[in-house]
């Protein structure tokens, strides 16, 4: 008789929790795995972590590393030091990491250095631009992972081109599992106005940490809101730049700009679904808007999610192009292979195949 397979599931920032929720539920109910859910604490604000866990019916983490904010080097090195101790005491057989945030690369590198197998969910995404810090996190995590679960053929091919050593499994897009779960129930939101046209988010360092770029964004927002009422959930990073560069008053007295703090998953998805358009620099929103058929303008030079452009409703744009594009928006429903709500189940089946084939287990 063998013991249960001990698995660590690592989350730290808002987008991680969306990807963790569907898989954690399956792993928790599997008779083969014993899971420890670890939150690194990279995101600690209620709206960036607690509320999203509530809306996704994600259970409370078993452990919290409590890293908080700081430079990337601080975050990664602190998580590594603290996570080493957790690995030494809990001795997992497998560590599962998600996406491309600092917590992902920190946990993956620690585990690998300590001889523990690593599985990366949402592997193989590439924008081939190291100015985006997430690209560095992705490449390092993929290069050392033993099992790489990819969302589409394109990402599997990216990994093959890099001669990645780990085993590649094409499983589909796990974020869609959460969307399917969410929209199965009738949902409503009391928080914000129902009378609005679009939704906008900006939080990437390259857009909001630079005074000139942020100033340009404010100027464009003024143009957009002459014609459209737009909801703007402000990420803490963006808020701190607006304050630092004294731009707050420029957007405060604009009745067509509905400013809020970061929205809960519930409120965000409902408002995204009801939007005529979205303007963003986020990664995940490009996929969520494609799933919902809402035109999305992504203010970036490149994207690691090309399927949202070739098959979806997403368009890469320059900031100054947005104003004229907003007049031509049209919603359209889209179907993409393996965006079916069953990705987490496929991952579970692969993990069972890898770990459980000729064992009998005891609880
Ligand atoms: C992180 C991810 C990014 C992801 C985003 C989603 C990295 C490198 N970046 O960016 O890929 O798209 O999350 O939100 O991992 N802060 C708070 N409260 C919090 C967390 C952060 O006020 O709960 C503030 C702090 O001032 C902090 C800043 O936001 O310095 C940035 O937070 P950080 O976790 O470093 O990166 P994000 O910009 O959130």
C-alpha cells in the first residue's frame, strides 16, 4: 500500500486564484491526492484576494507565506526562503504553479532546486518581449517544469521550439472553467451603475509607472468619456501612480468615468458581460472578453494570447487609436476548441495517469 500523493497548490495574485479554483476542487475530492493550498500573499487587499476566493467558492488556503508588496527581487527571494521551510516540513511529491506572476516562478524554482516535481498550468505562453516581467517568469517556470499543461496547440509548439525537457500536455484553457462555473448560476451585482458603455483597466508597470505615459492615458480617457460612460476599477499600482504624479484630480470630476477600487470577480464579470467594449492592458481579460464576445482593445505592443486575436474579439492597439475604434464595436459569440469548462478535469486525469497507474492507496 502506498501513501497519498502530497501536492502543493500555489497561489499568490488575483489571476492565480481564478485558475486554481476549478482544479483545487477536483484535487480535494480525489482519492489519490492530499493537497496543501498555499497562498504566498503577493496580493493581500480584500478585493484582490479574499473577495475573489469567495466568488469562486475557493476554500481558504492552508498556509499563507504573507510576502506582501515589494520589488520583484524582494518578492521572489522572500517567497523562496519561506517556501523552502514549508517544503522541508511538509515534503510534497508535486508542486503545482499557475500562470506567470512572481509567486509562480518563486515557488517553481524553490521546488525544483529541492528535487520536487513541478507542474505548470498555463504553460507555453509567449510574447517574446522581456520588457514584460511576466515573460521572464514564464520562460523560467516552463524551462524547469516537469509537466507543462498548455491551453492550445500554439503554446505546445512554443515549448517544443524551445526544446523544453518536461512533458507537454495540451489540456485547454483553465480560466474558462471558472467562467463556466460562474455563469451557470444567475448572477447579479448591486455595486455599480447599470447605465454604462464600457469597462477599462490599466495596471501594467509600462503603462502606469511612467508619468508621461500615464499623462497620455488620462488625456485619452477624457476623449473617450466625452461620448461614453466607462467604468474604471483602479488597481492599487495605478492608484499609487495617479497620486504620485498628481493626476487624481484630472479624473475625479468626470461624471462619465465611474471610478472604483478593484472589483470583485462577481462584479467584474457581470459588468464585463454587459459592456459594449473593453479597453485594457491585462492578460486574462483578453480571454474573458473573447469568451463573452465583447470587443476588447488591448493597449500593448504584443500579446501572449494570440488566439484571442485570430479567433476572438481582441485587438492590439496604440492608445491614440482607441478613440476612433470605439465607434465601430460589435459583439460576437465565439467558440474556441477546449474552452469548454473541462480543462481542470483533463489535468486531473493526466495527473492520475502520471502518479496513480499501478498503485493502491490508503487515506
Ligand atoms: C501582479 C502580476 C501581474 C498581474 C497582476 C494582476 C507580477 C510580476 N505581476 O501585478 O502579472 O497581471 O498582479 O493584478 O507578479 N498592492 C496593493 N495591494 C495588494 C497588492 C499590491 O496595494 O494586495 C500594490 C502595492 O503597492 C504593490 C503594487 O500594488 O507594490 C503592485 O503589486 P504586485 O503584486 O507587485 O504586482 P501587480 O502590479 O499587482
